[in-house]
C-alpha cells in the first residue's frame, strides 16, 4: 500500500508538471490571454516559476503547462496578432497659458488595443510650443517677447483654422509680411532634441537663409509688427532668436530684409509667435 500511495503522488506531480520541457506555474497562457510568434521575451506568465507562451518556448524548454492546450500548433489562426489602431489626431488646443510662452496639445485615442504580440500603441499625446496674444477674456496681451520666438511654418497654418482667427484673418491678411534672415552660430543643443514637435530645430545650419512670416496674431496692435523682427536694427547687427518649445535652442541671425512672399523651402520657413 505505501508503494501504491507513493506512485499516486508521483503521477499527480507528473500531471502538474506536464510533458518534458514544460514548466508548471500556477499561472499559465490561459491567464496571460495571448500566444506569441517566434521568441518574444515579453510573452510570459508570472510564476513562480516564470514560463513562456511564445512559439520558441518548446525548444527553450520553458513553456507554460497549458501551452499546448491554449496555443495549438496552428495558433496563428486561433490567436492571430492584432496590432494597435489609433484614431486621427485631434486639432491643436489653445495655448495652455495665454500671454506667455507655453505649449498646446493634441491627442488621439485607441480604437483597437493590441493583442497576441501585435504592434503596441504609439504616443497618444503631442505637445508643441506656442504663444497666444489674447487672454481668455479676449483682451490683447501687452508685452514684448524678446528674443524673437520662432517655430515651424506649419504652426501658422494651424492658427488659420482656429475660430478666433478666421474673422480676423480676412481683415488683417494684408498686414502679413515676410523677413529673410541669415542664420549665425547654431548651438549643438538644437540638434539634441527628442520631442516630435521640436524636430525641425535639427535642420538649422549656420549660414542658411530662412524666411520668417509675421502674421496678425503675433503682431503688436500699435506698430503692427512682430516682436524681434529686427525692424529697428542698423547695419549688420546680429539679432537673437529662440525656438519655441525648445528653450535651449537659441542663436543669432542677421536681418537681410523683407521679401514679397516667403518662398524658402519648408525646412527653412518659420513664423514669429
């Protein structure tokens, strides 16, 4: 009888451990809820001990006990990889803080969560530097922003879409003007950027000609000029500029004069903000 009891115990342990090469955790692929192609180090169930639910776990001898039941040989049909799907970007928000350099936000939401080792979701929020010259109460901000604050020309296109600007744009479009500058020294910090909205600073190079448009939202109500456009500079005086959204990217440029229109390449076209 003792021998029989010992045999039953050994059989129960073997049943728990599964076939050779399979680890027996308290949690397996069923609880993990996915099966993964190839070798995926993130496709594991927590133990103890930790076990895997990927296609290569058999060769690695670290499969979960329920792998063959939950992830059959034709698992790509039973548990196909589903990648993340996201919606289109929303429009840009207003600047978080009016009357000072701050940032605007745009967002998108997840339409389909990733499953079974599918491609994960990309970032759901982006920020970009900006300035608003009107308070939340509609009062114009009375301040001078120096050095000249610039950002990519696409920001000007976004300003046209806002409800506040649509009415003003038609009345003041003739006040828009363009200034050409020659870039001076560009600090290395301009190329050391991770934020998506500031990637344009990587293309700034000393000696390049750039076009900077002055549009009505950035114009002083009295002078109808943009702060930092160098209108009062004499001779070959070097003026200061700073990239909105990337405070460490700032340098000098030389004003070459006004242009009939901003005809510079996209990477060399900016707006005052």
